[in-house]
C-alpha cells in the first residue's frame, strides 16, 4: 500500500529542506527532488548525453548559469528532467513501507504537480529572513516562483518559518498528528 504522499514546497531560503529534515527526524521517509536532479545529471547516461549534446562537454558545471539566464534553455532542461524526476518520485513512493512519506518539491505549484500528492505543506519566510539564508534568494530563479501568499492559500498546511528549528519541528509534528489522526 502506498503511503500518504506529502509534498513540502516553498520559496528559496524559506526552509523547505529543514522542514524535510524535521519529517525525517520523526521517522518519515523523505526524498528531495533537488537531490534527484543532481543524481540524474551526475549518473544518468541519457541525461548526460543530452546535456553534452545541448551545452557541450564542459557545460555541466555551468548549467545553472546558462539556464537561469535563458528561458528557452530552462524550458528545455525542465522538459528533459521533470518527467524523469516524476518517475523516480513515483517509484520511490510506491516502494516506501510507511504510513506517511514526504518529498521536497521546490517547483510543485509552478509545474502543476500538486495533484500527485495527498497533502501539501508550504514553508514561507519573510524576504529578509530568506535573503540571509540563501544567496540565490534574489537571483533570476526567484522571478519564476509563485508568490508565497498564493502557495499558502492553495496548501493543506502552511508555516511562516521565521522562528527556531524547534518551532519548525513542532509544526511538522502537528502536521503529522493531523495526517495520521
């Protein structure tokens, strides 16, 4: 039986990864879409061949700079990677032996992926907090993201992550109680 599938999403520097670690600390199996992307780029021969054909053999280190400066290149890369990430994600959820499993999906709403999940948790934070947490919070990547308010309104659970890790952990605990209730 497939576990209850929970997506963790939010803006750059909001604390998605910390929320995912809070789920893991509570014994919930977790998966990071960003980690899947990095594995695909590093290890999948088909992905590597496509990237080399598109960007050249030395471009792997520069992919982010290339695609975040050019919408067409970004669309091409997402077209290559998103279906593969979704397949890995689906297979992972099918193989999990737990009542709840959580995946961090940074672009969940932006790619229309929320229907793949039973519940969505959105983590937000004030802009000044996010800027202190992540040097990329204000770069070109941020312009493509939905506003935090829209994400929070669409989510099953939302948390403004401007406090301590213990507070974030307590929020995750309350989400799990409600999901398992």
